[in-house]
C-alpha cells in the first residue's frame, strides 16, 4: 500500500466547537487526511457553514449525524445531507429496516448517482457487552453487529460504521463491495479515552477497513501533522508485513 492510499483512508474527526477551528484544521490537515468528519458538536454549533468551509478548502466531508427517527424524518434528513454535497453520511441501524430502506429509496429516486454513500452505525465503539446489557441487549456484540450489518445491506445501505474488532466478520458476511468505516482506532502512541472496542490503524486496515475515523490521537497530539504521518507509517508498515 502506498502512503497516498494509507492517507486517503484516514477520516479526521473534526470534533471542535467553531469555525475558527474548522479553518485551522482544514489548513493544517488537508494534505494529510482523506476526509473530514463533521459530527454533532460542530454541526450543532455551526451547521452547514462548516460543511461548506471544508468543501471550499478542497476537502471531502463525512456528515456524521447518526440519524435515528421515524422513516420519513430520516429519509428527509438524509436528502438534506445529500444537498450539502457530502461524500458520506450515516444513520443508526438500530432505527430498523424500514427507516434505512425508505431513506435509500428516497435518495436514489431524488439524487440518482449524485448522492452520498450512506453508512449504518452498528454498535458504538464506546459500548461493550456490559453497557449493552444495561439497555437490554444480551446478544453477543459480534453477532449483533453482523446482524445489523446484514440488515443494513438488505435495506440498500452502502456500508457500516463498526469497531475494527468486527471488521473481518462483516467483510465475510457482506462481501468486498460493502463499505466498512471504523472508529475506535488507536495508534501505539495514543490514549484509549472513552473508546472500548479498539484496534491499531494497521490492524484495522489488515482486517479489511476501508476508512479509519481518528480524532483525538491526532488533535490531542503535540504535533498533529506528525501524528498523521506516524499513523500512515503504521498502516504502510502493517500492510508490508502481511
Ligand atoms: O459514527 C462515528 O463516527 C462513530 C461511531 C462509533 O461507534 N464510535 C465513534 O467513536 N464514532 C465517532 O468517531 C470519532 C472518534 O473520535 P476519537 O475517539 O477522538 O478518535 C468521534 O467523532 C465519534 O463520534
């Protein structure tokens, strides 16, 4: 794998409070990562302006608002995400088949090929068997994640967000064309924070991840540009060692 291929797999989680930080990080990392993820914090603070700023700086956007609502509401929200020109957006697989299928049918009929790829969030990487039991999910995590991935695929969704720990199982169950995006990625130099089901960048890519979502290991590093380079080193070395 080339360094460019490895860099393009990195989605930087732009978990920041305002436009000043958007400008700062877009300037610093545009040539160092493949995409910027705008999530609930930044979108709540700044809205579509943040998406437009990244796109104007030449960056691609993953709009991570994890929609989970009645089918019509999610379908209409997904359509608005498409109108913003984002490359990826997501919804919660736990919203169920009808919610996912309605959203995909709406996108396909209104946008044709000019639409974002949609990802279904399976089980958050901050969950483990114990925290799932608290909300009444007793199924083993791996089984539950594969079940949700297959449901999303049947509903026409393009891929999933899942822990790298489940990536190879999803690949096996859903095939090579199904996108797998993995947060919960922790390079050797970074702290675990609130993530529970983690892996290193090299192991996540080796397991079959298409993209790695990485936030604090880059943003909290003393030298974020160097952090990106170290992550690319890890991925390239990992692939070379296979
Ligand atoms: O959908 C996501 O991106 C997501 C799903 C998930 O299961 N776990 C998860 O951490 N995320 C997001 O991925 C990012 C991870 O950030 P760091 O833990 O700082 O690398 C955050 O912006 C989370 O919102």
